[in-house]
């Protein structure tokens, strides 16, 4: 029984470490509501005026976003509470964006 509990405890954290499904749902963000959908290795974020596609590396999301003719990059971190926090920038090398926070609903 103890072995099964240990395995269950180990596997319950697997999702947070990388398959993306643990992030699925609706979020309140710095820029309005968003829907997040995850697959192994990739997370997609849909919001009113665009979307972001993110490669997932453990707790870090490396994203490319596009919105109303503009595009850029974002780096988000999956926090312990499964909310997302990071920054975005315009263009490929831009540093001109700002904070981007996602709070799960």
C-alpha cells in the first residue's frame, strides 16, 4: 500500500512538470480573459485579439504571440499555484513589452 501511495504522489506531480494539461482552463490576465490548452510539450493560449503558442520546458513556457497584426515573444513561468507569470516583448528581440500575469479561474 505504501508503495502505491508513493507512486500516486509521484505521478500527481507529473502533470505540473510538463504535459501541459494541468494548465487547461480559463484565466484572467493582464490583457483580459484567456483560454489555455496544453498538450505534451506545447501550450496554446487564446485571447480576444490573438493567440500564443508556447514550447514547455518544465515550468517555463517560451512563447510566440500574435495579435491584430503585431507579434512577439513571451516567457512565462508556471507557479506552484498553477498560475502563469512572466513578460512579453514585441518583435523577435524586443525588450519593450511588460508583465504578463495569468490567474486561473
